[in-house]
C-alpha cells in the first residue's frame, strides 16, 4: 500500500525550505514525493495588515530563537505554491493560544503537487 499524502502542521514556518522538503520527502516528512501527491497543511502566515506584518518582522529574530526556528512573518501560502503545489482548498482564520495574546492569521488546507 502506498500513501502519497503528507501532513504539515506548523512546520513550513520553521524553515524557508520546509515546504520543498515536505514535497520531496526530505526533512521531517519522510514519505516519498511524487507528482500528484497531496499536502495537508495548517500553518501561520504573515499578516496582510501593514502594522501587524511590521510587528511580525520585528519579533521574528527573537521568536525564531525561542520558537524552534519558527518565523511568524513567513508567507507560507506563497512558499507552498512556489514548491510546486496547487492549493485546492484553503481556509483563513485568526487563532491565539491564549486569550491574552492577539490572534494571528493561520491557514489550513490541501494542496496537490503539480
């Protein structure tokens, strides 16, 4: 049995090459990459609001050190597309891990490898 679906929960924001690694089966997602493979993702993305994007740019150096390489200012959706995927389904929503922290933009969806 061959399964050609990869999951990417909050992984792509940790490396500029994470989506490409997920597609090819390198990195933490070790299943073989192949045309037509499916990527299911849940990621945070850079805010489209200018002030919030600026704030994400400011906190990224410290956040990436304490957050395992996570970059809150990364345009993860664009990285998924640039890695050769076609996004077939996507939901955008605000999420916060605490009521005392402002919500940040997240995406969840499915993409198919071209």
